[in-house]
């Protein structure tokens, strides 16, 4: 099982790469954005000049014609034009001019006119700086312009004063507040981490859904795999796969110096949180695979489920915790309810861990910070794994517990224990309904008979209970091939499912090698081989690898596995295709990389064709046919796949072999080869049970037959016995000479009607007639004697008399099987 998972990861390297790159990329981009948006610096120096505001208009008024006024005017114009500002001299009252322009220009005035200058040379000489208070630094800027003007007047045109506003560094309290706000980054990190993990976790369901959908998992169980071995080996490999992106996330946190996750020995704590999440989410993904029948659908919907169960619940609880919302009690209640969801636990644990670290660092950084924390009741935990907030103890315990709980529930479902308990409560009602009478077989018959079925019944619980199998009993001896015939819906496949342990038994029992299916299905499966109705093959493995895997599961010694596999491949003529991947042998619709791609596209809203289901051709010429990796093609022949499925059932020489329509889709040569292989297995002493719609196949292989109608055996015996008992009469075919054909034909027909009362004309075509002759008081000698005497008289060229075929016997039971519409009623 472990090697199977390793082969899957090796062949599906693109998906494995996505498992690693998606979380690492998402978290890296998130940290880049967080660091860029939250980087804190002291405020820079600001020069107080009009150039910081763009091009503005500076009105000024210098009344009179004094020489001083002219000098001031020239210096002002020169300095403003040097800064690309527009000086504008006002003749008259400056303040009235400004009021008028403000009323005319409206809001544009505040953008274009920020300062103004007025000079008065009457009495005392004064220079007045006017400023627009809509600009924050306009008072200091206006004063700087006037100071520069006076300085140039005194010291010359090249003198100047540079005025700057340089804010003081942040105070200890402000720095402490900024440090405290660092804890809010944990929310952003947790949110992006949950989004990345939603995609990663869903990939662990792809193989599980694929194996269950094609029944490969059931065939592995039938071949001897224990439920615990199957799932625990898958869990171990997936945890190793999950460990790789987890370690890379630690590298990313270290590269960005995320102190909460990388300093003070917290790297181990962070890794523990991630691995506990993997321990909880992977069994949950296994558990939810039972809700889906396609891998692409499962991946898409489970990704959406992970996003909703993680991000949505995390946001809900976090927002309700804000005091202004006044829903703190509801937030606590929902937080406890959502503890069963691993995604929610991961988000809350990462956010709380980060917040607790930064809060603790802030509150212990200085006396001012400690006073601030005490004043506003800001709490933190010295023990990061404390149960109460902001400790992460409850989330850690929940993830550890939920992982175990999901595994136990998975084992309960796989072992059908819940259905068995339900069956115990309903046993009295079922016995009364089905009138079950189970006869205890003797110990000698159990030991010497490979397969014994006693009063086996199956009822599907629904609105109207459906009786699929109704008290069938049967014994199959060594070296016997038993054919199970029936129309679609007769109960053949359901019988096989019960005999292989896929479906639970409603009542009755069956024994394989003396072991009961109802109480000892594990030992039963060690003694049976099973070829299901549809190919239960894994597309990421070659035919040889699959046979080697099933040979190991059968317990064949390692030194004999190579020879055993080669014999199987040679016997079924599969050697040319033994080293081909199954998706390379035909149309790769089910290739996991394509399923993964299609699922991502569906998740992103890209329209794709509807999945109609497709079988692939393993033939040698399959690669010559063009295909599209996404669009579906008509279902090709699966002959070589059926041969491989049969080889899997035969490998290891199990005592009882179940073959459900093994020759479906095969060409005549492949079918004949398969018959020879099954015949050799029968001759070696194996007990074989086979279902088929081919009467020729049944006559070639089966020593006994049973025709099943509505879950019951309507007849049972050898092919000849069934034809003799249920196919009474003979089939007559005759051809009349061409000369005077019509007249001779009519005479011959009259002769047959008179000589064989009750005969029925089945067909008439170009001088040939086909009659069904009743079998009462007729023997082969009598029929041939009458026809030989009449041959010359009625111009009969040739004739043949044969027994009724097995197919006609089978069709004679057609009226007993209700139609699909009648069953639906």
C-alpha cells in the first residue's frame, strides 16, 4: 500500500509540485504585502516652500512708488519665479481682492492661492504675510517667504533662508502602541494560510475518490488488505507529503523574520500546529470522499468546503470578538462549536499564537507599555498552550482529538459496523418479512465445499423497500464453474457484492472454505478472487505493477512473484502492454493531473464539458487515435483491461473466483483466450462463479447454470439439463428447391402442420422455413425418419433439426422479469 502511494506521487509529480508551491506562494505573497503596508518609519523632514504645493498664485500689494517698495517687489518676483510660482501685483486693497477672488473661484481658490504679501510704507514700515488656513503648513510657509524677502534686501539677492519642519522621533508610548499593533498581522497571516491550505488539503481526496469510484479499493480489500492497513498507510504517506510544504513554510517565515513563528524556540511550536492540522484534515478528507463519485468534483467541492469552514468561520468569530459589535458571548459560543472543524482551529491557533507573542513582547518591553497594558486590561499568556484565550491549547487539543475521531468514524464506515448494529435492531422485522430459514451446514460440507450459500437475501432500505436477492441457496464444488444468468436488475451483481463483502447481508449467510461471510469476512476475502463488472484499475500504475501489488497482497513469497506475474501476463497475452500506464494505453480522461487541472479550472469558473464517463482502450493501437485531454471521446474497447482485471482475480490461485461479465468488450480472439485461461483454472480445482450475457460463453465454461429472475433462482442445472427441461421441442430449418418453389413450399408447410400438430412457423424467407416443433411424443429418430421420407416428395434440398438453444431457454423467462418502469412503481 505504501509503494502504491509512492508510485502515485512519482507519476503525478505535477500535483505534488502544486501541493508544495500553492501554500508557499500564497504565504510568501501575503507576507510581502503585509510587510510593505505595515512598515513603520519616523516622519521625514518637510521643507516649507510653495514648491510642495505645485504651481500657485501669490498676490502682493506694494502701494506707492518708493525705492524700497520697488526693491521689495523685484526680490519677491525673482524668488517666486525661481520656485516656478506666479507673482501677481494687486493695485488697491489686497484683502478685498482676496475676498473677491475667493467668491468668484470657489473651491479652486484654496488650491491656487495659499499665501499673499502686503507692504506698507506709511509711518512705520511693515511687511504683512497673509495665509490661507486651508493648507496645513501655510502660516509657516508665508512667514518663510517674508523672511527670505527681508534677508535678500539686507544681504543681497543671493542670500536665502531654508525653513524645514523636522518632526521629533516617536515617543516611547507611540512606539509601544505601534509595537502592539504588530499583533494584528497574525490575522492577515492566518487568513492567507487558510486559503492556501484549502487547496492543499483537498488534493488528499483525489486518489481516495478515484479508487472507490472504480472499485479498486474494494478489489484491494478482497485481495487481503485490512482496512487499517489501507487507510493508515495512506495517512502515513500523506502526512509525509504534508510535512514538506510545512517545512517550506517555516523557511518562508524565517526569511521574512516573522518573530512569533521563528524566534525563542517557536519554530517547533509552529511545525506542531501545522502537523496537527494535517493529522486532523487528512482523515476528514478521507471521510468526505464517500459523498462524491468523481475526483474532479470532489476536489472542487472540498476546496470550497475548506474555504468556507476555515475562512468564513474564522472571520465570523474574529469580527464578533470586536467590543464595538457587542457580540462577544456569541463569538465564544461559535468558537466552541467550530472546534470540530480543523480549518477553523488552524486559523484561530495561528492568529492567537501570533497575537499572544506580540502582546507579550509589547507588554514586557517597557514600563510605559506595561502601564498601558494594565490600564486597558490587555491580557497575554506566558504559556502559549494555555486553554484560555489567547492561548492555543483548546485548538491543539481539538485538532489532535478530531483526527482520532475522524479515523475511528472512517473505520466504522469501512467495516460496516454501523450497518451491522442497525441490522441487529431490525432483525426481527426482517425475519418476519422474509421468512428466513437458515440451515446450519455440517462441518464436513463446510470443509470440503469451497462455496456454500444458505438462504441469502438482500433488502435495500428506501421509501418502498426493494428486495434485490430473495433467499438463494447454492453449493459450488471444487473444479466447478457455476454460471449465474439473469436480466439486468435480476440481482446478479448484488449477489457478488454480498459474497465479496462490499454489501452487508440482510439475512442468510455464505461460507467460503468454512468461514462465514457475515462474521469472518477477513478470512473469506483471503480465499477469493474478484473481477468486478467494471474495470477496477489504477490509472497511475502499469499492468505489471498492479499484478505485482496484488501478488504481494495475496501473500505470494517475494521470490515467486516475478514468475507468477510473468505467467499471468503470458497466459493473457498482455506482455506487449505490461509496462504501459493505463492512461497511456487509451484515453487519459481519468488521469489525476488532468482531473486536478480540470478541478482548479472549475473552481475558477472556467466552463468545461460535462463528465459523461469514459472507458479507455488498452489495445496496442490506442495511441494512434487522437484524443483531447479534456473533451470526451466515445468509449473505446476495453478488452485488454478486462483481461488484466481477470488476471488480478486469478493471481495467487484463490480457492473461489468470482467473475462478473469478464469478457465484456473483448474481440473473439481475446474472448477465446480468456475462456482457455478460466478453463485451466477450473481444471486445477478452483471453484468459479461467473455472470455473463453470452450464452456461448456459458456453454463453453459452465458445468452448472442458474437463471436468476427478481432475486430468485428460477432454474438450476447443467446446460443440457436446462435445455432438456425448459427447452421442450426441436428447431427445424428446411430449404425447398427453387423450381416451382412457391407451390412446393406451400405443400411442405401443409405437411409440417399436419404431421407435427402444434408446430409454430418462426420464420420464412426465400424458400427457407424455420419451425418450432413441440416435444411431446417426439424423438430424434422419429423426426428424422419422417423428414427423410418427405424429402423427395416435397422437393426439400436440405434440412436440419436441433435442440432448443440455451439463449431461447433464457429468453423464455423474460416475461417473469418486470420492466424498469414497473420496478419504479
